[in-house]
């Protein structure tokens, strides 16, 4: 498996977990908004902490992805793929 394929697989894997975090964050926030009148204060504060933690996790994973993407440019990956194709010929 070439380095380009490995990078694509890592990106796909990270996108799955980012999607799971995002859906969980939105769902928890929606629960907070809809149950603000009926839930106990402790449960609401726990929900706020969970929403903040998930939001922090999402933003840090996006920043981590940006820093990894900047360490290796797309041109480098295309050069690697081009070299692999030349070797196959």
C-alpha cells in the first residue's frame, strides 16, 4: 500500500470519528435545550460539561488534522504516487 493510500485511509478513519463526535455533540446540545425546564440542575450541568468537552474534542481534532496536513503537502503525495507508477512501468 502506497503512502498516498495510507494517508487516504487515515483521513477516512478520522472523518468517521469526527462525524461521531459531531452527531453526539449536536444531540447532547439538543437534549439540553429541550430539557432545560424539566431536568435536575446536576443533570443539566453534566450536560453542559459533556457539550463543552465534545466541542473541545472536535476543535482539537480539526486543528490536529490541519497540522498534519500542513506537514505534508499534496504535491509530495502526488510525487510519491508518480514514482510508484514509474517503478511499475
